[in-house]
C-alpha cells in the first residue's frame, strides 16, 4: 500500500437512503457505525470497548457533537506513515452551524492498537481550544468484577511532590496524556493515550463505578487544570489556548486492549517514539554525583575536588560507572565558582574519566524586577514575562519567561555559550514547567499554545548545545521528550524511607517513561542534612535500590571536611559499605529501561502508594527488587512464583540476594522473600541459557571456540548488541572488549 488514496467511499448515510448501521472489520478490531444516532462502537476480539461513541469539539465558545450533525459520510483510504501501513476510515459530520467534524480511525498491520483523531473545519477557518476525537457515556465492562481493578492517573509533571494514582474504579479522573484501566491480578488492561505532544495538552477522562464498570470515557486535546499549573489562583483555572487554522486537528490517540497492561504502556511509549524519535545516550544510563544532594548552597571548590577523588579512587573501581567507565559530576544550583575554578573542575573531570555537569533554569526569572538582559539593549526582562489574563504568570515564586522571545533566547545563550566554552557536557535543566504554561500571547505570532512555546524553547536549547551535551530535565512536564536525554521521574528526594517510597510511586507507575528518556530517581543520599545523619543501613539500601530500579544511578553525599554541610566521615564509611557492591552496581549498566511493577497496586490498598515488588532483566539475569517502606518492625515477606516473573522453574539456574550475599533455594515454582522494615533486597535470578555452549566468564586475552560474539557477562550471541559492552573473538582465538 502507498500514500495515495486507493478507494474513496463518500456515501451520504441517511435513514431514507441507507441501512441504519455499517460494520467495518480490521483484524481483531470492529468499527460499527450507527447512521441514525451518528455514533460508533469499537470492539476488540468481539469485546466492546466503546459503545455509543461520538466526537466533540469546541468551535469558538460553541460545543459541537457528532450526534447533532445533519448527516454522516464515510471515506476510506490506505495509509503509510510512521505507524506503518494501514487503512484509515474517516467519518464526516456536517454541523447545522456550518462546521464539519472529521473523526478518523486508523488500523495498522502489526500494531496492537488503533489510532484516532478529530479535525474541525469551518467556513473561513476554524478556531478551537478543545477537541475530543472519541467520547462515550455508555457503560461497558471488560474487567473482572472484583476490587483488583485500577485506573492510572498520570500527572502532567513532577513538581510539588505530585504522585501517580492507581485509583479504584469507583470515581472520576482526568489522567494527563494517557491512562491504563487494568486488573492487577490478571494484568489485562485498556491503554489510551495521546502520541502527539507538539501543540495540545491532552488528557483521558474516565468515570467509573462499582469497582469494575467504566461509565464514561473521553479522549481530550486541549486540557488544563491545577496540575498542569495553568491557574491564576486556587479557584481559577486558565483554559487551554485556542488553535486557529483552516483545519484544526487534535493530537492522535492510540487505544488498545492488552493481555498485560504493562506491555500496553510500554507499547504506548513506543508509539510516541514512532511519531517523534527519542534520544538514546551512547553510554546508557549515567552514573552520577550531584552537589545538591547534601552540599547544596555550601559548596566549596575544595569539597568538590576531595569528593571527586574519593569517588574516583574508592567507588569507581567497584563498578560505580557507566558502560564507558565514566561518571557524571554535576555542580547544581547555588554553585558560585569562577570561570577559572570551573575550568579546573572540568580539567580534573577529564583526567579522572568523569563528565563535568552544571545547572540551568532557562524559563524562569527569580529576580522578578525589570532590568537589562546581558547581551542586548533592545529588551528588558519585563518584555519576557508571560501573562495570564493580563497578570504576570508566577509559579514557585518566580516569573515565567516566554520561550519564543528573542530576549529569552539571548539570556539562555549567555549560559549555553559559557558552558560550551568551559567544556561542560552535562546540564541539569530545572523549573521547566514555567515555559509550558498557557498565556495570553507569545512573541512568536505562529505560537498559539503553551506546548508549542515550550517546544520552540527546548528545540532552541538542544540546537545550541548540540548533540554531545547530555540534557537532564529536573522539574519538567512528562511530555515532550524529543530534545532531552534524561528526566527526573520525581521531585526532590534524598535519603529517608519516606523519600524512597515517594520516588518509587513514580517508578511503579511511570517506569514506561524509560522508553522515552533515561529516568532519574533524584538525589540518592546516604547521610542527609535533613535527618542528622541518622539513616540506617537498611534505609540506605532501600534508597539505592530505588535508583537501581529507576535508571540513572547517582549519589549526592558530601565526602569532604571542606564543606560545612553533611557528615563526610559517616558518608564515606557507608559508601564504602554499599556503593562498592560490584553486583549491584552492574545492574543499571546492563539492564534496559526501568524496572516493571510486578502487580501494579500497593499491597497496603493505597491508591497513591508504591509497589513493593519490581522486576528488571538483562541477558543473563532476572532481578526482583523488594522494598519495604514500613517504618516499624513489620517485615515484607511472601512467595513469588516464577510464572509471575515470566519464567518457568526450568529456566532458573540459581538465586542470589545481592545486598546480603545470601543464596536462596528455589521451590517448585517460586521462592520466598523476606525484607525487614525500612530495607530492601535484590534477588538475582540466573537464567538458564538457551544455548548449551554459553560461556560463564570470558576474561580479556582468553581463547574461545565457537561463535564470535559474547556479551560482557559471557553469554554467547549470534551478533553484537548495540549500546552494550561485548567481547569479540579474533581469528587467533584471543578475546578483546568492543563497545557498539
């Protein structure tokens, strides 16, 4: 099939000239059109997911629904686009007021989801601030009638310690961008989410009841609330900005029914990357140290140098480094080093095989006074401040800057050019949500929405830094993702078990974001200024385990007496105890993405809690992380079946707990775990190789027989694996390491 239209059916469907319904089948999908009611029904493998579905749009201030149309016509065409080859069906609904709603459904070969979109046309051009390509108020049931059903609320960003929610199906919610409606036991679930993140803030509206019934569903482009930070005060939400064009189009949404909701969300993330490819760091997940963990505003040059050498000399030799043997050293906010000191810092990093990092807030004005912008006399800061309904937009006690304004770009260039000149290769971008708020207007007249402005600013930042600088978002929207390498999955977190539980709420329900960028668990701290250095070793294990599960593996302790903040002697002692565990340190380097939740519901019955059991995998091992968030004596214990982890007993060679070194004896179809309060365990399950000639250990310089390629852990492969350290056998049989 090609892009050209192969077939066009334009048949006016009226009660007088046609039958009352038409059914279209595409693979497991069935689209049924009720011509009289002007609604549709979507079914998958004979199961109804959407009944009496309709389209809805705001045209100016008027609400238009397909059910009010004067008729409906159907067109069909074969398509070839980023999703592959497929067939698209478009329902055209002419409205009495002259507009037309164009509701489309596309089905693609090999894709387990459909793609739907709504377009609005009007004489002289269309204007809309809200488009809903699919909505229904007819109840459906596709999950068991029990209380293990959940629906996922996804936040817009990670500011204000916001939490993901795994709600019971007994309420109404508006999940930002996407949702999963699933059963935690069977794992079956419906996934729906927007895959375009260039114009609209999108949401999925769900109304549910009786713990198992979905009463209403609505896919929305053009959504704002207090969580998108589009507010003037606690009671006043700023509506989404209007989009004007000859034809205004919603974001495209994917909808799919999956046997495993976790696979569904990962597939959704993959669909987003089909639309906009992600950036993939060549060396995988960074290992890092950051000054904000403990030193914060007490940073001294001597303390950084001393901490740097401790990490290089005592931790990096035990595998605390990325795939290239390097790690990031990042100077965060409030670092007042001179350019000469930063050059010396960069030189030290280069000598010690470290990556120098800095901090930047591109869309924020903390000063809030009008003043000159360095590098221009044409603008002052007052020109850059965004407005909501005539009032300056202020969040976190800072004014939001217009990302499209030349003055903002000049101010950003002052930092960007300085960092490039000094040799900085890692930049933490903070308080980014300020650049994505809706506003009265932007400098660029072609920019009509907050997300368009944010993308313009982010594209500028990436373009100016180039591709060799790692950009790591801190406080930032979940979407878009195309300009960055990593993003904090949560807000500020440090050392306590409460902090660990909060971070793991985000990992438990947002792990799939690792399909878009490397997820960052924030500051992994052993001895914090907030707890007087009283953290137990179990509490430290839990916090480090949260980093292992999430992605970027870092640390934020002060290891120097030259800083007045922190507990350097205790931090050094605890780091030598825990951050020298080679087997734990290996995990982020050899696993892809973040760990999956095993169940998808907090075992304590909370909706805003965190999963206790999470699973990750590499070529040779399955890792089960078990974290106990309880503060008292209560242990977390139980038996996990191999089948729940996607294994069979025959697949398992051995099981080792990596924090204690305990060898675990497996049962017939599982094994027991037991974790004390405020502690964690990581169970490494060695998989039986599918190839009988798999090699257990391949030191460089040894001689091998058989296939040419081997992974670093000795597993035989037919070909080298990209973005991993591999071993290659030369013609004479010697072995050397290769990085692909």
